C-alpha cells in the first residue's frame, strides 16, 4: 500500500468511543443496572435501531425532526431511533393482545440525535430505560416501584443521588386554580426554566404577563418547597381547592406510602414541587435525580407517569410509568471528573509467563486457570524481563513464572505483583491463593 | 385521538425483534459468550454504529456499497457499519501508539446490511467478534487461542459444533505448485463453491478451463481430506514441494501442537483443507464451525488469520487473527427449530400476591426478597383468583400468599407452583426454600 493511499483514521465527532479499560467499567456498570431491573421482574426488549419515519416521527413535533438521522433506502423512509419510548409504544401497540400486564420491560440501547456536537452532548448515546405499562389502568404502586429502582440502581453503581419527586398535577392544578386561563402555559414555561434564568428574572417575566404579585409569591413559595413528604404535603394541601391540585396531592401521598413500605432510603428522595419535566407527555408522578455533591451534572436520571403510551398507534389506552438514565452522558461526566473507581489496565487476573522452552506447559496451565478466572499467557516473542515489566505496566495482580524446573516439579512460582511477594506452590494452591485474594 | 389519526404500528422488514422472553435468553447467551472472551483476557470495545463513509468504504469493493446504509447529514457522508472489522482497523490505526500488544479485544454489537430481506437474513444483526492484533508480528499461539475460544463458546452455549480448520496456504500453495499461472484464481473460485455446485459440476468446470484430469483428481482428493490432524498432515505433506504449501503445513502443525497443549476437545475440531473463506483478507489459518446435527445451518462461527488489519489506515503492519459469530442468525435458527432450552414466560422467581388489605406488607416483603432473587408483587386491581391463575400462566415457580393472618403472624403461605406443594414458613425460611430449589 503506497503512502498516498493511506486514509487518515478518524471517527465522527460527537460519538463516544472509550478505551477498552474504560469500556470494561462501562459494561460492568450497565450489568449492574440490568441486574436491578431484572430483580424487579422486568424483562428485556431490544427494538431495532432503525424504524419507519412514519412511525418514529408520528408524535414528535418539528423540533426533533432536525435532530433525527433520517434517510431513504430504496423507497423506504427510515429514521434512526432518537429515544426508546416511541419504539416501546410501537411494540406495545403491535403486541397488545399477547402481552402480559403490567408489562415491565427494560431496554438498554443506543439512540441517535444528530444535534450540534458540544462538550458532554453525544450524537450516539446509551439509554437505560425501564417502564411499566398497564392495560387500561395501572396502579400507583408502579410509580413507587420505578422510584425505588432509581434508588437501587444508583446504590448498585455506588453513586450518591437525591431523587427529586413531584406530581405535575399539584403545580398544574395550583396554576389552574389561580384562574389565569389562557396564559397558564406561559406561566408554566417560565417556572420550568427558573433554575436557568433565576428567581428574579422569573418574577419579572411573570409580572410582564400580568400575574399578580400575590400569586407570584405563592407560586415561588410552592416550587421552593423541599424536604419531608408528610409535612410538606400537609402544608401544601391547604393552599388550593382546585381538583387537579388535590388529585396530585392524593396521588403523591399514595406513592409515598408505598415508598415507605418499600423501605426506600428517605435520604435519597426529596419532595420538589418545581419538577415539571416539560409540558407534554408526563401526566402525574415526575422525578429527576441529581447528584448532591455534583449538582452541576444536572439530571442523571428522570422519568414519570404518562397516561397514554401509544395514542398514535392504538385506540386502546396504555398508561405507564418509567425511568430513563442517559448512561453515556453520566459515564462521560464520571470519567471527566475522575470519579470512576478502579479502572484496571487489563481484566487479566493471572498472567502466565514462560521462562525457557515451556510454552506448551504454559498453555496447558492457562486451560486450568481460565476455567476459574481471566488468565492469559505471555506468548509473544519477547524477553522474560520485558514480559515481567509489561505485566507490571498492565497492573496484572498475579504472575505465574513457568521455567523448565517448574515444569519438571509441577511446583510454580506465583508472584503477587501488588505486594511483591512470591510463593512456590502447586497449581491447585496457586488457584486457591489467587481466589482467596480476590474475595 | 380520532381513529383516522391512528398510524398502523409496524416495524421495518428484515429486522429481528424478539419477544421479551426470547430476548432474555438471547441476552443470557451473549453474556456467556462475553464471559469466555473475558476469561481469555480480552477487553471490550464499543465503536460507534456510524462512521465516515470514507473510512468504512475504504477497503470494500463495489459489492458492499449496495448493501450499506449510507446517507448525508449536513455535509457529512455517513455509513452505518456493516461489520466490526473495519471499525477495529480504524481504532487500532488511531491508537496504535498507546495500545498494549497483543491487543485482545472483543466487540458484541449490531451491524447493518440493507440487502434484500429473506428468511434467515437480517438487515440488522448482532455480531460477537474477538480478535488478537499484533504489532508487526503475532505468534501462532494466537490462532490456537481463537480456535480454543470457539470450542469454549459453544460449550458454554451448550451447542454441539465441529470446527473445520485449515490453513489457506496449503491449498493455495498446492494450486500454485501445479503451475497453471493466471487461472489459479479461477481454480480457487470453483473449489470454493464446490459444496454448492457439487463435485461433478466442479470437475466439469475445472476441465473447461483446461485443468488436467490428473490435477483435478489430486485437487479433489486434497479438499476431501478430513479428520485426524497428525495423520492427514503427514500424508498431505508429501503431495507438493511448493513453498507456500509447505509453509501452510508447518503453520497448521504448529497451531495444532498448541491446541493439544490447550487440551482442546479433539472431537470438536476437524482438519478440512477445503475451507477457504473467500479469496481475500485471510492469509493463513482459516476455520468455519458447523453444527454436525444441523449442517443445513451452515457456518455458525468463522474466522482466521490476516496479515494486515489496517493497511488502508496505517503504514504499520498489524497482523491479526479473529473469530466472528453471526449471533442474530444463529439465534434465529435455534428459535425456528425449537432448539432453545427453557424459555420462561417471565424471569420472576417469586411473585407475592396480596389477599385482602395487605399491599403495604407485600411491598415490604418484596424489598426483602428482591435483594436475593427476581421478585415482584401482583399489585394490580384484580381478584386473588385471577392473580393466582395468572402466576400459573406466567410459569412463575413460587408464589407467596399474604393475607391479613399472615401479616399478623409473620408466617406466610409459600406455594411451589410446579409441584403444587404449599408450605407455611417465615420469610427467612421461604427464601431458603426457594434458593435451595433453584440450585
């Protein structure tokens, strides 16, 4: 191949590609998330990355259209999925007769958004979603189960979070009760962005659309409420007689009673009536988890209750509740902030290094050890010294040195690289030593 | 939503979408494959699904172009990956300075080919690849390691295979030694398709391009050789003095000596000098695994040695050897032929069913059990009878019945659904009973 034919290797910008040692941790974390979902009786679903544009764009406004990867193949108008919810809706509508309800499914998969690349934003990212779908109706226990799983997932990941919980009906109903009619939506929009624009600007904007100062005060007071559920719900309950508002209070009380029965860690949840999660889609419980020591990370997990998953694909009613973790973004934040624990150079626990003409014996020993733990043989054509040095660089915890004497005696030199200790043992005892060290 | 606004839910044809219970098995099988790769010290890689067309199509001929999903986004000419090898080559070329060699990576991911949809062919499919890449040189132990992993992967999947192994240099060198010059490639092409067209047609076609009958006889004799490596290699060795041929014999002997040291199951491998795997790319060891009781499935795993992974992206030389399992196709074959073991309706091991007003207690019990096993609560608003019937239909092995008496006494009714036995036990003893039953 001539030099001029070489194509400079590069990947598309905005696409995460981890080093293998980081990918190992990524995969292990994903496995932990899946394990929590599975323990709660969720089943996996894996929908295709490609869908008909007619399906995928059925419910989206113009906004998503710009971001979506869309193209024609032959006569077919195709999109890459931009979330896992529309495919779930399509799946449920297609299989509504044969599914078992409540349908508890999780999906861990890549989704695509061709938005402008910027730091911390990815065009391909892994989402870890779990949803519970009812047929016609769905108990509020499902909302509590999702909230409990958020707690358990981050516990499993060893990441501290606070899950901020509300019920949209509380704030919506309260605003409705103020009687501003048509500008209700504008009020919500302003409140939804209060964390970005600040309280003073919000106050100004609300005044501009003729919300009375007294009402602005009570609105800001409500959305600033935080903390103990029982106390705050009891206080808040007095503030309006609006039916939607009271429904929200009732629902949140019920969900909270289930959370207590589930022994949720109370320090990990927080009532926060400012949580809205946009104006459409969600209809009851809403939540956004943040990391209390890294609030700048924003929402690391969010979700809520929706009345009708599949309205574009079915006349039937499928209420649901779900949670979603933008895993690629979360992982990137942890990586960039040196918050990943124990990233090893290699997953090999034992490397067998031949000394002299012992390669075949080493391969036979690998066969023995690899049944129990990740093990390889340094079979490359390099010096023993170079191989030992390399094992150190790779942070491999144990090395087995196999010379011709060792082959004859079947007693091997096991080196604990971390503690610079060396043992002379049979292969069975080497295995015991390593395994006991791993526990 | 009005009826006329409902969009008929459907997915693109040629895309596999499993039922959740099947997906559960699919995922469990993938996990088993990964475990084998990890035990051999391989590390995971996850390249993006999308690549620059310039990169992805660098080495492909016109043939793949028709199949590839290619589109523009803004000014960027983008392709969906059609295999995991070109992205690996791009990755290695980009990170050649920092990788540790031999670089052992596995990748389990979806690849895309927009070919005409037909039974058993998918436009999106999961590949499970493992490759070992050297820097400048790579020991033949790597070839043996890949062959050993094929054995272990299918052992882990509990699927019987025979891995047909050759070294391309043997057949290539033998043909070269016959001295037909320019028509060598045509001879190979005819031999490569012999399983499709049959021996007689191959004989005819070879005669047509003026291959002598004596040479046709010896060619057909060579590619029909099967069985014991030592014996056949010793026999075959005598048949030519061509250097390439003798190199192939030497390499295969060496690889076989490693396989024996690795205690490979000799019944699972077979020397088969007809294995070619196309005319390009592979340069030494080649293999194709088939299921002896289902030869009609074709190759379920294939791979081999290549001299230079990244020639289009780098002036350096990266020899490699790898294996690839077309997992979606394999799974589909197993599914269609009822060869999947134990497909459960649900992964739930214990379902807790409230009887009377005991929901909160049930949620608290779920919290206890779900720490140890997949467990859920039948919290929907349906009759106890309907829930019990449903647990049976879902094939859930254990049901815990929690009435008000049980709450008071903390002694619960555990029903073993399979054996229709019922026990009256504390929650701790229920857990013991279930766990002992699972082992």
